[in-house]
C-alpha cells in the first residue's frame, strides 16, 4: 500500500506550494503539486492605463524583484510599437544581470545549500583541513585556519545555546547527506559570507531604478537620466560604482560560488546526477538583448524549445502565434466561459475566480477534481520545464560558444556526460554556470554603456507614442523575459486607451502547475517520480528536488501522514 506524505507549505514565488507524494518501497511513485494561494492581479489591472501596469505587476513577487516590471514595459512597448533607446536597453540588462547574480547566489547558499550541507556536522570538522581544501580549490582570501576556527566557534555557540537561529529545525544527521565535515564547514562559512555580500549587488537597482526591491521602470526607456557632471543624475561617480559592484560580483562568483558548487557536486554526482530529471522538454524565451528586443537572435541567452532532450534541434518560439501557448484550468480553481477542458491563448485568457467546489482547508487533495490555484500552460500541447537548466540547454543546443565552453568545461571537471544535466543536480549546476556567464555579460553591457556616453549618446527615453491619443483603438502585444526562475510572459490587450485584458504566465505556472486534460504532469510533479526516500518522516530528498527549481521557501513546512496526524515541522526560509 502506498504511503502518502503531505508537505505543506513549500513556498513559491507567488505564495505557498503544497506537495503530496505517494511512496512505494522507499521510492516516489506519484506526486501532486498544488498552489494554495490565489493571485488574481490580472483582474486588478483591468481598465487601468497600460503605462502604469509595471508598478502593479512588480508587486507580484518580492523575490525576483524588478523582473515583472521589466516584462510589463516590454509588453506595452511591443503592443504600441515603441523602441527604447540603446542606453535604456543596456541599463535594463544591467539591472536584470544584478538580479540574476544576487538571486542565484542567494538561492544556492540560503535556499538550497542546506539540502546538501549538514550544518551541525561542521562541528566535527578540522578547521586546518577545511583551510587546506579551500586553498586548493580557490584563491579566495578568507581561507585561513583561524577564519574557519572562528566560524566553527560561532556555530558551536548556537548549538550549545539550544537556539540554532537561522539553522534551526533542519534534517541534520540525515542519511542523505554525503559531505565530509570539513566541506560542510566550508559551505557554512560561505553561507554567512554570502548573506553580507548579496546586499551589495542590488545597489545597481537603486542607482538606475531608485530603490530595491521593486525599482522603478518606464515605458519607452528607464527612469534615470545620464549626465556625468550632474549630482542628481547617473553621473561619473555612480557609473564607476556600478562597474565596481559588477567586478566584485564576478570575483565572488568565480572564487566562492563556483568552487563550492563543484566541491559539493563531486560528492553527489553519482546518484543525484541521475535523479529528478523529470520532463524532457525545455523552454527559453531568451534574455539580454544586444541589438534591440525585437531581434531575439542576438540575445545572449537564446530563445527556443528543446523536445525530448534532443539537443540536435532547437524549435522556434513565436510570441505572436496563438497556437503555441495555451493555458488550461481543468485541474485549477478557476472557470472558463467556454468550458474548463479548453485551452486559451493568454490574449483570450480569463481569470474567473468563481469555482465553488472544494478548496483549502482540506486534509488531502482530491486529484480527480481541481486541486490548485495555478493554471496549466502548454507549448503546442507539451509540458515544459523552464529555468536556468532550460536556458543553458537551449544555449548549448543553439551552439552558443560561450555557453558551450562553460558547460563543457564544468562537465569535464566533474567527469560526467552532458546527460547528467537532466537531473536535480544538473538543474542546480546550470544555475551556477548561468551566474558565471552573467557576470561576464554584465561587464560587457557596462562597457557598452560607457562607450555610448563617451560618444555623446546619453539618451535613456523615447517619448514617441507616449500620448494615448496616438494609440490605435485596439491593440495587443506580448512581453517575454527570462526571470531568474524561468520563462516569463505578459500578454496585453488595449482597448480605448485602457487595459482590456492582461495575463501573466509566470515560471511557476509552467513548473508547478497541475495536470492538463491529457493527464500530463508538469515539471515539479514529474521530477519527483522515482526519487528514493530514506526516511518518510524526514523527506529531505523531496525538498532537494523541488528546491532545485528555486521556489521561495515558507517559514514552516508541515508534514502529515495519510490520517492527517502531525508528524514533523521543519522551520526554514
């Protein structure tokens, strides 16, 4: 008889995520993912001025801050035929780069590393051996015996006080942990360092967008002017500071993040390099335009689809093809006016929160009915994984030299084939490799911006078509962005100068959605199948795979048995 385990909540970028699994003979045989909070921001946007949409949609998420605002201004510009000046595109790229770098580092160390790192184990470590390991894999200066001794003493103080603080209530001592105590100590030390470092890179958002989180954006450009001699503009001093922030980020990623990633992966590659692969289809909308947003072939991260893990062919993604993207609600707590079994393109999308059937609170989900607030998107009928792994695979399959170089070099260091990317560990590694690439791209964008300014081009805004009187009576458009967590798109219909319909298809919609009318699982559900569970009361392995997609964690994860009895509570974040 299958044993049922409920983990609720596992927080995602737009609320809370619930996962139910069935375990037979120590292996997951079925899984269900449920988004348990309603969003409905599409309804809030109706009848508003489309130029204001960025300020509303930016509040969808406080973790991938700014990416929805960027997508929104791209959507309005696409709808109205507005082309921002080159400097605005470069500044947007710099802001997006800062988000990628900060978000990926925070995910690795503070949201995902503790699925691989046994914090309490570091108390058994020999700081001298940890120092030796650190100096063998990196030239990062904080690697002395004394430094690691101090970190160990700090953790020991937490433990002896009975209050582990930020490390409380983990699955410490779990049999699924494999790192030696000395590597655990190294990872914990860098966990603490990353807490301090990550707050610096987001200052890029403050310089160009006025604040973080939720920096300002502007349809037609960016909300800052460039004048190298003006105190109240983006001047020479602030530009130099931006360059310094990206140089520091490059150093941290190269000397801390990537060495730690490789060190941890080397202990887990033989099993977790083949667990959690899930779907075989990957979608990327592309990101970082270098020749205008309307020329996706020039993006640093290419746009495309891979089907059935066939890296010999990349399928074209067309933003205006209504036959490509459709959303279903057959298993979601919404209703469509034409029936719940039909798929709607987002331009025709509906967010009708009228469903009156069973919803939370509940003991167990009824999977024969609706069981999630997340809709179910499909690309030409295919379930797709989105995120850093998809981006790196599409870039690799597209033959992008810089992406192929960093992927091949990493696989060579770990002595694993490219197929190892199709796994939980591969998903985690892809995020690190993307961060490494982004630090280099950001410095390219920075130098291009400086070159434009030196050549006399300081434009950051295109005011054409800003006046609603110049708009057509009806228009529709789409904005596509690669958020840190994956493919993000906004679809807009304007009528009589106001928003008639606005639909968001976000990364978690692709990855965490319930089954479609064909019964196809989405990425979260599919990735859990076949995962071994050593201890059903402490399902660390489930968290390891789900976190590899980078959902945002809740403050508490509760686990129940099939009778609804409370078994365990894990406080994390």
